[in-house]
């Protein structure tokens, strides 16, 4: 199962009423006429950027970009393009201004993980028996100790259950105990950034994260009725149908589904409400949603898969920190290495996988639980040890889904240059979306010469647009690039970023 992509990190609905034209003729002064601009020049705060000169237009500027980029405040933009082989930057605009990087922060987290864990690192989940297993019956509890796996999905659970059944377990006569001792999330807020906790990008981390704590809500019309199903199924979960079913041909009314759980008026936490508008003539409709709490989700996820394999389990699921003191009965090792995981993280911008990864960096065998504070310090210490000093760097959860995180365009490109010269250059670059080919850059610049010659991580939040990665210029030189735009006027940010990348490819 490919991870559900998080972009846009803040849904389109959150953007409504906030979209204005991003301004900054800085592109003419620093990007389009980069050779004629003093490198590292910083405008006076509050001033506007100068319109590009006729000379800069003659050197390859695209005047059409100005309309999309006129009027931003100087502190809202940073752009750097530096050759990885060394030498003066090609573009060096506001290189030290701390800005919110959105998901380009994932480049920092994944590069640190490559250095601290190694690309072949794998996650392990263990099972322990709290009782006697005889003739297929466990008279006692089954303990699952979460290992922080960022991607334990339904295919993995089914494979694990096959092994459990082959080892002689068919009937669990106790409870499922979740040992969540690996992480200490006591100071970590689980509040969603935008008030929409059912969005998959808002899922908080958990030592026993399963299937991204998300399921696909499928709505289809059958024989005059509307049926709602979950994929993967969740046992003991009631789905309440609150849909407004509209007659007529498809296209006359737009489908608009919403998902909620934990209705305050319902005592059971195992309920999902599905509402909104549905037009049967449009056929099957579906939406991924993060539902329930981690404990409830694990219960429904495991029990449904266990029953589907012919097993019996009628108990509860409880959190029992530190319960895994008995010998390991079975160990599940992720079929994915860190090399695989960072491809999912960077190409599809998966937030919860990144947050799991960050916490993994502070999880030591036999050591104290990994806390967000210890994980952040682990990254900061590693960067300093690599000679990467970033005084402006602020890490909150490492995914960029944050209003607090900060880094400068200069620091991002310095990290990328460092990575390109190190032992994990190929892994990091391959994890980034390839322009015009895959990930969040699949649909961008497909018909331009740069397609296939740049690897770019994207980032977006309300009032943030960013890119960071590598461009192989037509000259054969490779550049580390970053462009971060913060502010309310972001409608023209993507065309500006694309123009920036094309310009570096053509003139680098």
C-alpha cells in the first residue's frame, strides 16, 4: 500500500478566502537578473523590491513572472542556488532569513535519519504471550510492543497474522495489550493544525501506528440503497449514515463527503459518522480519513484482519505500558528499509511517517522512551557534528506541519550540498520528487527541458510555499536550490518556483 499523500498539507477549504496574489519583483532583481545583483544583498525591511532592468530581461528574464510576484515584503522570501561542486552562489537572496519551510523540513529530518540510522535500518514490532498457548488457544493476553514502524499497513498485518496462525495461535481468550513504552508523547500536542483531525495528514505519532490510523470510506449506490464500507475494515465500528442523497444525473450536484467520529451524544467511541452530499449517478465515491483514537483503531484493525484469517478474538484492546516483559514470542521486521521509507516521506510528503521517523532517532534499545524533545536535540547535535551550524533552525515535529518550525534558504542549500558530497547522496536525492515524473512534482514542468533533471521537495501550508532540492543544469553543473515564500499573497508562488527552477537549469 502506497502511503496516502498528505499534500496539500492544509486542505483547499482552509485556503478559501485567503488566496491573494503573491508579490515580489525580487525575481527580476535576484533570480532573473541574478548576475547583476549583489550576492547576499538584503533589502531594507519594509521596502519593496526593484523592478528588473531591461538588461536583466535581455539575459533571459521572463517578464511574465513579475505579475505573479509583485509586492511581497522583503522578509517573506528567500531563494538560493549554489553549485554543489563549490564556488559562488548563482542566486543568493535573503539567504539567512528564518522562514517557515512547510514540508521542505522533511529534507532535514530524512537526511539526519540517514546519517544516524543508516539506509538499511528496519523497524521491529514484537509479540509476547501473557498466558499459556495450548492447542491453538491462548489462555491469556496477547501483548504487542510497538516499535515505531512508520508504515505497518494492512498487507503487513495480514502477513504477520499468517505467521501467527502458522505458529499455532487461533483463539485469543484474553485481551490485546498495546505496550506503547517506546515513545513518551506526554508533552506532544495531538491537536490538528487546522481543526480537521480526520484529515490523514493530521495523524499524531504512536509506537504502534497501524495503517497511518486511516481507512478509506467508500460510498456506493446499490439497488436503490446507499452502502458505506471501510477499506480496510475495522471490527466493532459502527458507521452512521448521515448522507444527503440527491437525485439527478452526475454533474448537476457535487459530491461532498465529510467524516466525523466520537459523537458527544454517543457513549461508545467506536462510531464513525459519514455525511455530506452524494449523487448515486456519479458511482462509487471514496475519501481517506483518519478515524478513532490509536487504541480504538488498532483494536478494529487487528480484530478485523484476525477474524478474516479465521481466528477468534472476543476481548478488548488495552494500553499497558511496559507489559512486554515476557520473552518475545514472535518478531515482525518491517519489509521496508529506511531507504524505502524516506522515499514515501519525501515523494508523497507523509507527515505522520516523518514524525515517527524523528522519534525513532531518540529510541535506544533499553533506554528511556523517545520524547519529541530528545529527538529534536538528536538532530541538532548531529547537524553540529557534521559542521552544519544553523542558528535559526527550529524543529517542532520534523515534518513541517507546524507554525513554529523555521530554517533559512541558505541553511537548506548548505545541507543539500553537504549531503551531495557524503555517503548518502544517492539515497537522499532519489527520495525527492523527480520533476515531471513522480511524487508531488509529477505534474509540474513536464514539457520543459528541466523535466527529469531536477529532484525537488515541495512544501505548502496556509501562507507558505517552498521548494528545496537539486537541479542539474544544462551546463552539466549540479545546483542545490531552495526557495521559501511566507505571507498571505501566495497565488503566484508555484509559477514563480517553476520559473526559478527553469532559470537555474538554463543559466546555471
